[in-house]
């Protein structure tokens, strides 16, 4: 498995538990977790002030994965790597030929 090793300038974690809700009369509802992996992580990452060679390395890695191949990445503050996929990324040029890359990593539970 490939490993994503580029450190982000900033990272933001979002978790949205998968829940099934059955609504009954008088506002009563019953909730239960849906599936085996009910709380996947989604990370919004920013790689700021990167030169073209660094931009090419990051974008090249994500292009090679193509949004379908999982890779290992260690989120900030975590002690171990986790499997992720990335189907959403962008690059923007700033002043002085420096780039900002943004990407969203979605936790992957496949084999």
C-alpha cells in the first residue's frame, strides 16, 4: 500500500455518524447505527506555499490514486496510519509562484 507522506499546513476533521432514524408519532424517534463502520473520518487538508515541484509531487500522488485507490496516511495527532481515498483536490497559484493545494481525504474501509 502506498503512503501519503506530505505534511499539511492545516487539517480539519469532520465526522458524520451513519444513523438510521425511525420516526413515530408525538415526535418520538428511534436511532440506530447503520453498518459496520458507522463514524468515518473526513479530513479537509491544505498544503500552503508550495513550490511547483512540491505541488507536482502532491497532485501526482493524488492523480495516481485516481480517487479509487486507497493509501495510508497518518492524521495529525494520531499514533497510527489509516486508509484513505481522495477524489476531491485542487491547486491554486498564489503570488511569487507559490501554490496552495486543497484536498479532502475520506476514510476507506475496503480490503
